[in-house]
């Protein structure tokens, strides 16, 4: 029997994906795009910052390792420009294996979803974020 994953918690939400990995972008476009009201993509922190200066989003999906401006630098900019977005950010990266990086993510109020992840894990993180951050700590349940 196939388990049905509910996406109702983030129906009508707007999402900004900030990632330079074409595979991740394709997966998120196919899985998240159809169940939210809007999905935009930025390939790095520079592009994301320009978009964020003009628009608000309900959920940010943020990679850390990107060209031009990485996710850590973007988080530092968000802390100054739009600190309310930190609680709406899910860091999706394979580069959070050190205690320092995990502490940085947690100290800034972001959630963390390690790569590789599956759609069920992504939906779970997004649902938790929208429902008040029930999973604010590092997500390791696999």
C-alpha cells in the first residue's frame, strides 16, 4: 500500500529555492512546484538577495555551497535585512557535517535537511516549518 503524503500544510505558500545544483532544482520544481502557489529559483546568494529585496516568501530552501555568494553569507545578510525569514529557512546541504556549520544553522533559527534527501523528508521539513517549527533542530530521522 502506497502511503499518501499530505501537502495541504504548504498549499498556497510561496517558496524560494536557492541552489545551484540542477538536479536539486529539477526535483524541487517537480515535487514542490505543483503544490505551492509559487516557486522561484535563485542559483546563488547574489540572485536570491535581489529577489528577496523585492518579494516575501513563506519558505526558503537554501543550499550553503554556491558560487558568488554562499548560503552562510546570505544568512548573514538576511539577519540584517529580513531576520523574520530565518525562521522560514530550511538549509538543504551536504556541507553541514561539522559541528560548527550545524551550530551556525541552529543559532540562526534555521532548520536543516541533509542532502541527499527524498521528497517525503522535504515535505516533512516544509510541513514542520509551516506548522510552527516543530522540527527546528537538525533533521536526522531517516
